[in-house]
């Protein structure tokens, strides 16, 4: 299928983005930039005035719909809310025929099925900046042809996941640009990736990607600021960077990242389950 036909396919299907914050906005902008018609893109938020003004400034306010309208009318529905908002989303869920795709990190398919009472796929993306620069990567489970086509339209690279566990490894792997910069010695990082390649084949692929998107900085201060920007308190990048700072090897730091992903995932699951019981 040539690119024009792919976009036409998406225009026919109609794309909904439930929860248009950082990630949702970057996906919306990329789709519009690559030719999706504005009238076939539906967005929602919870009504935070800051989000409304941001969507207005981006020219996306006219795409706002209710969640019910999105679930009923979109053929592909990307859920880009934070995991803790899933119990609230359940209340606005209506039956529809669209493909529901969770982009929430750390929430397994079984739990989303329980919450939304509908079949879902999962898709994970690298950060919003890489989506907007069209240098990003994404992974999905299970694979779906419509989602592969969506990624091709957005000029993102599809990295294969063989299981949901791979999506956790992917989540740690996309922190690698910051980790490589922090580690400093590219040769050692490459050797470490080679050593854990059997256990984590995804890291090899993501290492190539990370090296290709590494920004160049004039000063150490600029580099430190970039790393700081990528670190969220209690997040996966922080676990990897802290591990490197305490003298761990590159592979041990990546393992610490995978462990943190799994820990966060357990915390999220506990909080969603208690939210669903309320
Ligand atoms: N940011 C990343 O780098 C990244 C990368 C990969 C995956 N993710 C995943 O993407 C998800 C979103 O992350 P984010 O950084 O984009 O968060 P965010 O900026 O906080 O955006 C979340 C958005 O969801 C909206 N929302 C919450 N509940 C809603 C509901 N019931 N109906 C409609 N909209 C609702 C919020 O609306 P209001 O603004 O009105 O409150 C907000 O705009 C997370 O699950 C995260 O794991 C993020």
C-alpha cells in the first residue's frame, strides 16, 4: 500500500485518542502532519483548562469529542490516559466496534479487559519528542495490521514484541539514550548489550535506535540538563541513571530498569484493582 492509501485507510477507519495529554497530543500532531483529515481524528480530555488551551493553541480543540462518541465512532481507539485514571474511564465506556489499544505503561491486557469488559491490544511508544521528530519507536502486543499501518503513517519504527513481558523490556529500553549519555563509554555500553543479548534480544535493537537518536551537546551542562529532563521521580530512567551513578555496569543498570518497570507495574495494578472496587 502506498502512503496515500494508508492514510486513506485511516481516514475511513477514523482514529480516536482518549486522553489527549503529552503522549496523545504528539500522536495527534503526527497523524495530522502526515495527512490524516482533521474530521476523522477524535480527541478527548478530562477538561483540565491547561489541556484545553494547549489543544486550542495546537489547532486541535475542534477535534474534541466525548469518550462515548469516540468509542462509538472511531475504528481505532488509542487510550493514552494515566493508568490510575482507568477506573474513571470505565464509567464512560460504551460498546462499539473499534479496535481498542491501550498505550498505558505497565497495565497488562488481562486487567484492562477486566476494567473495560472489551478486548484490547497494547502499544508502547518512545517519548513524545521522538514521535514528533519522527525518530521514535513503538511496540505492540498482540500484533495487529491496522496498528502497523498506523505506525508506518507516523514514520515510526516498529519493534517486535513476542509477549507482554517484552513490552516491559521495551519500556526500559527506550530510556537508553539517557543511559548511554550518562555511562559515557560507548564501547562498554555496546559490550554490555552484547552480553545480555541472549536474555534481552530487544535491547540490541533498541541500542541501535538509541545511538541513532542521541543528541549532540556543546557542553556537559547541556547534556546533564537533557538527562535530567528524561528522569521522572520514581520512574524507570531514574532507576537506570541512579544505578549507573552508584557504579553499576551498563547491563546491571538496564536490569535495574527492567526491575523498576515490573515494580511500577505491580504498584499500578494494585491501585487500579482498588479503584475498580470503589
Ligand atoms: N509521556 C510519555 O513519555 C509516555 C510514553 C509511553 C507511554 N506513556 C503512557 O501514556 C499515558 C499518558 O501519559 P502522558 O504523559 O501523556 O500523561 P498526561 O500528559 O497526564 O495525559 C493524560 C491525559 O489523559 C486525560 N484523561 C484522564 N482521564 C481521562 C478520561 N476519563 N477521559 C478522557 N481523558 C482523560 C487527561 O485529561 P486532562 O488533561 O483534562 O486532565 C490528560 O490530558 C500513560 O499511561 C503513560 O504510561 C507515556
